[in-house]
């Protein structure tokens, strides 16, 4: 992978966020970053600058200032005249801290209540996290044209409404927090779906841990915020056990619990306990993210007990579905149901889920079909899972399982 590709993958979202916050214009930020990348292709050659992200930011910023100067009609939106441009290395020292903060700020901007509810998280994922339209559409199980239309309308709404590019005070957080948390969930899911962290969104694993912990500190009285931090830390605690000796993904039930990170587990459990205490104080039932965190905590209990409490997990999914019914939850519930009542019952529940084209759905269905010795159907389902574009470790796992089904 070239230095530019690496920088684009690891810092593209943060640089674009900083540009958008500086110029109050999402389209301009995206255009400026694209122009900076194009110039990098021409100028970097075999020796990239000391800090490639800072170089891209500086070049993009100069281009954006020049563009604004040429727009007579945009004079009112022009930022203050910039100071003399520093060298890329000097600029890097000034950008080490602001860029991550700008990313969090822009997450709140894009989740503004002026934007349609169904577009807030997708817009943030596109602009702040750098996900492609097709990736976001798959995450929300909608068609790509539908998602693209939502994004266009959302950016237009931000411009027309004059949405301020600033983090709102805590009193305004409730109206945005659901979209903020959904954004973090989908972003983290991109890294979680990549056991080897070899794909384009690998950095989200550490970044979403950081942001979830930051939000947990900023919103100590929000049970769902605490629960999201719990889920991320409990899930990420298993990272070291997610690859087998051959570099294939190791499913949760096959992981060696001795490789789980005890510190991350402890932090995840602590945040879940805080979430539960807040719910009790408010005399309200656990929210969907608290229940999801409880599912991960139940899986984590295998580290001490040696067994997975599948009946408890199934009960948690039933409670979840009473609050938030979607294809993702129904697929996960079907997997738990198969462990409790058998593969045939799990498959029947899975067949009621409409999630064609979603990799985990096809992988789960293939596994249940293989358990029932329906080999031809299992192979076909594995082919559908492979066609959904798994990452390297996941593809290796699926191909191994497919071969095993053929040979049964």
C-alpha cells in the first residue's frame, strides 16, 4: 500500500472533518481534500513528507482559501485571513491535537436535528468517517441510490439551515445523541468485521474505543452512552483471539479465552454496571444498547465459567427485539436460538429474516444448513457470503467452512 493510500485510510476522515469545521462547508471540504490527494499523487514520489496528513491538510486548506476568494458570492462565508502558511512539519505540530477534536465536533454537527433523522448517521459516516456510499448502504440495509439521495438532501439542509459548526452544550445533546451513538456503532462495526484489521477502516477499532470512552466521561448520566462504551470495550477485548494460527477469523465460540484482554473486559463490565445503576436510579428498563452490552457481557462470562449462557443470551435478544426490531438483531437471535433449541429451529427463524446480500446473514444460514447436512444449500449460501466482500481473515474462514461442507 502506498503512503498516500495509507494516509487516506487512516487520516482522511479526520482531515476532512478539520477542513469542514474550518470552512463551514462540507462540499468544499471534500473537494479540497480530493484536490490535495491529487496533488500528492503528482508530488510525493518515493519520498512522502514527514507528516503526510499534515501536508494534505495544509494543501487542502490553501486550495479552499483560494477557491473562496474566487467566489464573490461566498464572501460572507470566507474564514478569517489565514496566517502565513507554515511548513508541513510546523503545521503538523499544531494539528496533532485539533484534528481528533474536530472529528468529534463534526459528528455533532452532522447529527443536527435540522437534518432528517434517517440521514444524520449516514451523513456523518460519509463525511467524518470516510465510508463509501455503498458501505453505508450495506450497514443500514438500504439500496445505494436511496442512501445517496438522503446524503444529498442532508448536506443541502445543513447549508440552507446555516447549521453552526460547533459542539452544542450538554442541554442540547439528547436531541442528537441517538444519531451520534448510531454513527459510532456503524463505524466500529466496520473494524469489527475485519478480524485481522487489514481493511480500509482498521483504525476505527482504536478510534471508536477512544470516542466512546470520551463520551462516557462527557455524559456520565446517560445510561445508553455508558452501555455503548461497554459494548465496544467488551468486544474489542477479544481482538487478540480473533485470528487462528492460519490467519483465519476465529468465531467467538472457538476463541481461547486466555487471549482476551482482562483490562478491556474490566472496563467494559464497569461501564455496564454504571449503565445498569443509572437505569435503576431513573426507574426505567435497560435501553437497547444496555441490553446489547449485556449480551457481550454474557459471552465474556465464559472466561470464568467455561460455558456460554445461551439461554440468557436468547432472553436478552428477545428483550432487545421488543425495543428495536431489525434484521441484524433477528439474525443474531436466530443464532442463539439454534444453540438452545437446535439448528432446525434456528434456521426456521433465520428464514423469516429479510437480509439478502448481508454477509453475516448468509454466513449464519450456511452454518446452520451445514449442521443439518444440507450440503448443496450450505455451499450456495457460503458463496453468497463470499460474494458480499469479506475481509481477508473472514474470507479465509468462509472458504474453509465451504470446503468442509463439500467434504461432509
